[in-house]
């Protein structure tokens, strides 16, 4: 498996506090069958800035330690970039990191409470520059929860999205789990990733999430979600089927 969203780099954000924790996270990831992890520290979120040179340096240091400890996991560079108005221009200027560095995918984080009004135009502008935006954890965005048509419109216009494994596994509660599965069912999300910050309160749970998806849907859905992460790392186009709107009665049943 490949995990495209993880806060495993030490001492850069609210993820791993030190190298010891990073190694413990990698060991846990390996035990779940994860072979590659894209490190995506928070960037420009008001609390943390992790410029690409710092990310590349930390990735190199962690990979060296993983080899020394014989932990069979490879770390790839990336950023979880908090949405801002000049994002498309900074991507074009190579001032921001794409996922896995060589791909055209960029991980975009919205505020947890809402979706900025300029988001749809910005997601379109990012695509015009030749990049593919992936909206991080939409299942935990309050506006999207209350009005999934907001996400539908973004996906309809070409964006991808990624749900958190812990959400799918029920770690954020039954309501978030149900909503996450509804997003998968209606082709409104395309990747499952850990967004792991540690091994206890924000663990990987990728294996558990895959079990839930397989039981709820089938092995084909599991394969598609896992294959998309591999296609991303290879710089190829991820699978995407036509999105469907979530019916209002299903929304009312969630909360």
C-alpha cells in the first residue's frame, strides 16, 4: 500500500515530535502493509510553514534512518497546503511541492469550518496550470457535511478528494464514518490515506479502513482506491468515475 497523506516528518508540524516517533510510525505503517509514505507536513496554515527545502532535507534524513533500522518503508516528499489565493501562481513558480515531488498532484487543505468562496475558481486555475488538486479530508469539513453539493461541484469541475482512513474506520465517530462511505459510494472521493500524526490518537488505520470498504462495497472498490495511490506516485492519471449528488434524505439520516 501507498499512503499519500501523513505527518511523519519529525519536528516540523503537529505530527511526529522527533525521530524516535517517526521511526515508530514507520514501523507501525510497515506492519499494516504500507510500503511508501508521502510526507505531507502542514504548509501555510497559519501555524506551520514547511518550505520545500526543509521537507526535502527531512525526508532524506528519515529515509537514511529507516535504512539503518531496516524498516521497509520509503518516504516521499510532499506538502499539505492550506488554501490561499496565490496557490496556482506559486505552483507554476515551483515554490510549492507536489505529492511525491515528480507528480502533478497537489494536496489542498480547506479550513475545517467552511469552503472559501474562491475555492472553485482556484481549483480550476490550478488545473489550467497543469496540476491536479486533491482536496484533503472533505468528510471533516463542516460546510461539506451540511451541503455535499459543494464538494460535488468541485469534483465535477475536475478536482479529486481524499478521505481519511481513520474516518472510514469509525475513529471520528459513526456520523463521519457514514458520510465518508457515502462519499466513496457516490464517486466523490478517490483516495484513502492515513493523515496519521502519531501511533496513538491519530494512527494509520489503513488496514482497518480497507476492511470496512471491502465489507461495505467490494474488492473492486478497494483495488481502485489503492491503485489510485500507485498511479499518483507514478505520475499517471488516477481513476475517476462521474460524481453523483448525495440525496438530501441521506444527509438528514446522517445527523
